């Protein structure tokens, strides 16, 4: 593995260096094209004026291509340095498009070569016929001096123009640059042409120059096309190697993060001075390590790929072997708010992860029930109560873990937690409490039967709680528990206790209509029981008139609730028909 990492790292360094220098040359070529376009626009304006076909667009096309190459080149440098895989592939596509544009441009020029040559020759002849009118005289003189030529094919072409036939001479721009000064306007007559006159035509000079420099032009074009092609190949190779490098490092780095995270958690657990640099560094590293673990379990945050199953298995094994679950929960109150959310996400993900028919995280917690007890204890700390609640409810989804809690003394702490003065914590604790009693029907029924007395002794206190929300939620849950068919024996035992009936009758008189309504649903079970014990029947008989009067006017505003009204009518009928049971 080490040798593979060395090879990958070395190849990455080589590819980055090569691509960096290719990009520099690519940027240089873009700068040259930009300067060439500017030069065509400013210094070679006279040449372009001669050929209108190239006058309007040529400089701007060249400048535009140069600017595009510069922008792509600088972007490529940034991509190369940063090593962004997606951007490197985008860069490859852009470079390929530039290469295609260059090829199309070159092909277009070659295909229109004859058109440009003919246009050049025709246009030179036209402006020669307009000589010495301005500004055509400036274009002709500039062209002949710059190229050391005269006429189109030869200096004699001038004698076929109005200027040459009338003046019987050629323009002074046909003279060679010399020091004998024999080539002046007085020496340019056809009868006495000087020897230092340029006799070659401009058209033939341009064509011969281009043909003689074909190898140079071809080399330049090939070089310009070669560098984008090399850049495409190198950037694709670099992106591919980066992908391999990250995949190679993922399993190693993620398991390293597990160990590193455990070390940092140990530091903040031992070190109580939050101002110390070692504590601050540990907090920062914990955040990085948690994000790395989350990426390892969930995949990259951009959703670009799924994590490899083998890597996830290796990562999970590291988490369990390092006892990281307990370490994270023990230090939940010490990490930052955002890191608490990351821990919740990681723990819940592990609990859902299945390998074959097993759940490794569940097996791990079964062997270490202290993890569950630490989560329950979290309700005593307002900072982490809700985080612990989310993890607890995820654990309770598994029957084996719910059973551990129900059979422990820690379960009875919930009777205190649901009465917390902080609404959010009390509500969250009650949600967990309810899940424990309703998620797994047969388990809960067995628990309530075996622990009837201690459970309902504390539950009566909830029904008498001074906290309105606790009282209402407890009453509603009681109705659900008693009406569940799995709890038939528990319900039978509950409705034979006269103290329970008295409590429900008192709750019917509560000021809150919501509590009255929930109490009604429990009270109806006592009345509807066909095998009422004497103690229950006696209470109902003693209060028969009051109960009938009370129920007659009870929640008369619920006219649309047919079920409620039917049940109320049934209760009134049952109470009115009650007969005394002999002892």
C-alpha cells in the first residue's frame, strides 16, 4: 500500500509540473495572439485596407481567440494547483473546443486561400489605378516600401495605370533603399529608369515569401495545435490520477481520523481549561475528523459518488474497535453545537447500517449498555438533551435495545424527565418515553405486566402533575395503552382498581376541555367493562345521578363528532341501567 501511495504521489507531482508548464506556454501563445491582433489592427492597417475581405474581422478574431486562451490558461493554472477533478475535466473540454476552433480557422483559411490571393491581386490593381488619390496612395506606397516591391507582377504594371501612362514613370516608393540617391522622382521616367529600382511585383513577392516559409508556418501551426492537445491529455491524466489517489487515501485517512478523533476527545475530556491552546486545537481537529467520518459513511457532500462498501466496513470496524461511540457520547456536551449534530448523524447512520442479517452497531451497544444509559442521562443537560433524544429514539427502533432500557432502573428516570420545566426537553423526553411503551407491542405488554405496580404507581403521579402538558400527554398515552389489544391483561387490572376510577372522575372535572376529553376516553373503559367488580360498580352507583347530569352537558359543542356522541350516549345508558352488585 505504501509503495502504491508513493507511485501515485510521484505521478501526481510529475503531471502537475508538466501541466503547469504547458499551461504557461498556452498562456504565452494566447498573449502572442492578442498582441498579433493588436498589431494587425494598428500597425498593419494599410495592408488590411487593401484586402477588405480581411479588414473588418481578422484582427478581432485573432484578439478574441487570444483573450479566450488567456482566460482558459489562467483558470487551468488554478485548477492544476487546487487539484479539483471536476474542473480539470471541464478545462479539458474547453481546451478541446479551442483546439477545434483553431483547426476550423486554419482549414477555413486554407480553403479560402485562392479567394484571398485573387482578392489581394484585384484590390492592389484597383488602388494602383486610383493612384495618386488619397488615401490609396498611402496604402500603395506603404505596401511597396515595406515589401520592397513595385507593381503587381512587375514594375511594368504601373505603365498600364492612368498614373504611369500619363506621367511615364513609376512611384518613388518603388525605389530601393540605398545611399546613392539616384532613384528620385526625376530619375523614374521610363526612358531612364535607375538600376536601384525594385523590379519584383508585390503579389509575386508575397506569394513567394509565404511559399518559401511554408515549413516555418507549418511548424508554428503544429506547435499551436500541439500544446492544447498535450494540455487535454495531461489534464485528463491528472484528474484520473487524483481520483485514484483520493480513493487510495480514503480508507487510510478515514481510519486515521477515527484514531485522531479518539485522541482529541480524550484531550477535551481530561483538559478542563478551555483557554489552553491544546484544547482549542483539539476542538478544531474534532470538527475536521467528524466531517471526514461523515464523508466516509455517507459519501462526498456534493453527492458525486457512493462510498465503497469495503471502505465503509473498514471505517466502522475502526469506530467500534476504538470505542468511539461511547467517547463521542461522553463528550457530547464539550464539543460545539454543529459537531453535536454531526455526531447524531454519524451514530444514527451506524445504527441503520446492516451487514447481511446483522446490525454491527446494535451488537456493539448490546455489549456496552452504558452507551444507552449515557444517552438517557443526557436529558439532565439542557445543552445536549435533544441530541441524546434523537439518538435514543433511533436506538429504541431496535427491540433488543429497547428491552435493555425497559429492564433497567434507568427507565424510571423518564418519569422525572417528562416533567422538566423546559418545554422542549420535557416534550422530547415524553416522545422517547412513548416510543419505549408503544414501538414493540409484545415487549411493552410483557414489561407492563411484570412491572405493573411500580410503573402505575409513578404513572399516577404524572396524571396529577402540575405541568399541564405532561398531564395531558400522559392521559392520552394511558388511553392508547389501555385500548391496545396487546395490553388486555394490563387494562383489565387497571380498570378493576377503584383508585384509578376516582382519579379519572376527578380529571373529568378539570377546567381544561382537552384534559376532560382525554379522561373521557379512559373513563369509558371503566363503564363499558361488562365484569365490573363491586368496588367499581358501587362508585358509579353512588354518583349515578351526578354522572348522568354531567355527561348530558359534557362537550355539547362536539356536534360533528358522531363517534364521541354515540359513546357518550352509550355511557349514559350504561350508568342509568346499573344495578347494585351483592357482596
